[in-house]
């Protein structure tokens, strides 16, 4: 099975609500990153959290990391229709970051 | 503008033909990557390169080949040996900063369809 597994696979919410996505992984990591992908497009980096960090914020994004549980969560607050996309977590398995492992993603739909 | 350019965006190929996907970056990044994405799945690593004239196989390298003759360019050839080549292909680059890991910068992808 994959190193990174996002949960849920799909999420549908109303505009203004918060969206929470989770990522679990199996082995020790150097850092964990979240990416966003609009349909048919490339991925865009959202946020990186290192293994010695527990929480990080960027605008409406909040990421937490629990290395004891090997899990991370991405919270998008006050969601907008433009947030509709797939969200992927990627784990960096070695110190030089040359082996990122991506999960299957969470498809988020924000309804106006 | 700085970034990664992939071409073509859409490509159709007959069975038995080789096809080459282009990836060019002007970010001065040392590392470049090719990923394959199938519907509803995450990205799987095909090949990556950390330096010119050197590259390593990823998880699904069979049926693919790459070259890294220039720092800016990392073309991917999908050969006839690849049994199921229809997919969305993504190229990415990242800086190498010692033990620190940077983010991946992605191109817009190339969608290959085998007829």
C-alpha cells in the first residue's frame, strides 16, 4: 500500500465551511508537504511542515503533524468555490528530498 | 517568467510507437522528476535526476527512458515496451539545498493517449 493515504477520498462542503483532510504515512519522514491540483493541471505547492514542527499556518491553511501517529491534517478555513480541487500529501523519505511519495488525494468540492 | 514548460499538452500515439515528452525549466534547479498520474490515483515516480548526465529509476521506470544532457532539460521517452502508456505525465523540479528539502515545482502536464 502507499506511504501516504489521504482521508477522505472525496469531500463536499458549502462555501464558508471549513474543510479538513487527513494524511497517514508509514515510515519516518524528513518533512511532509501538501499540494493542490485543479482538474487537468499540474500540482501547486501549498505548505511544507518539517518533522520537528507540529503546526504551521499559511493564510486560510492550517497544517498539523503528529509524528507519533504518523499523520497530518490540512484545514482550509472559510472555504470558497475556487478551493475546489484535489489535495495531495507528499512525504519526503530521505534527507535530500529526492524521493517524494504521494498519496491518492482528496477531491474537495466547495458548493456555492 | 520562471517556471517549467511541458510539451505537448495533448499527444496521441499509435501502439508500437515511441513518443518523447519535453520538459524545460528556467528555475536553475538541479533536480528534475517525471511522474505518472492515472485517474483517481496519486503520482508515481518514473525517473529523477539530480545532476546533468545522471539519473535514477523511480518506482515504475520500465518502458520509459530519459536523458539529462542539459540542466534545463529532462525529456521523457515513452517506448513501445510500456504496456499501458495512456496517462497524465507530470514533470517537476526542485532545488537541492544540502539536507534541506525544497518544494516541487510542476509543469502543466502532458496527456498521452494511445489509440
